[in-house]
């Protein structure tokens, strides 16, 4: 899906006469994908000169672009700072990554626990980018049975 088509998916949603956040169709995923250590080598912000020359992981490039071509939304979400936006966008484009958006300034340090009013699924990258598979795992959730 082209960047222009995203607006149609995320158009205004009205519930009880008020605008609310849009919800994507069930068959469209909104991928938030880290850059350093996930689609290329782990380049720290303190060494920005490496951001221009690092090589993409071929399996990450192929998988991300396949998801894009299937109509999913691709957003790269990185701990790189705003001052690294231009070099990051240039690198993504030069290496052939298709994407809809780029978010800078993700908190550094890992051990993320994302809390949101929308469904969130997380997959830890461990060295190989493939299609996703179903797996039963234990996760921490809010105790909503007491509501």
C-alpha cells in the first residue's frame, strides 16, 4: 500500500457522535520495527557516522518489503534522535526499504512494556527475520476481571 492510501485506512471514525481513534481492518497489521540491531547492525547514537554505511540484514529487507507489498503499514520506530532523521531516511531509501512512517526518539535501554488502549503484539528479534508464526506464551496483563 502506498503512503497515500494510509489516510483512507485511518480516516475519521465516529462513535456515539464523537470522533475516536481509527481502528485498522483485522487483516492489516501496523508494524513498528526497530532499526539498530533489528534490520541492521546495532549502531549506537554516539557513533552516527556508522549510520550511513551499515548494511541491512537481507532477510529483514525482504520481509519488511513483503509486508508492505501485502498492504500492511510499516513504521520504523528507533532510538535514534531527530538529528539523525535525515541520515536514517536516506539510509532506508538507499537500501530499498519501503515504509509509511519513521518515528524517532524511542526510549533507549529495552525491557519495554507497552500499555495502550489498542491491542499490542510484540515480537523480540533474535537474529532472523521471517514471517511470523503463532506461539503460546505467558504475558503480563491488567487484572480486568475485577472491573
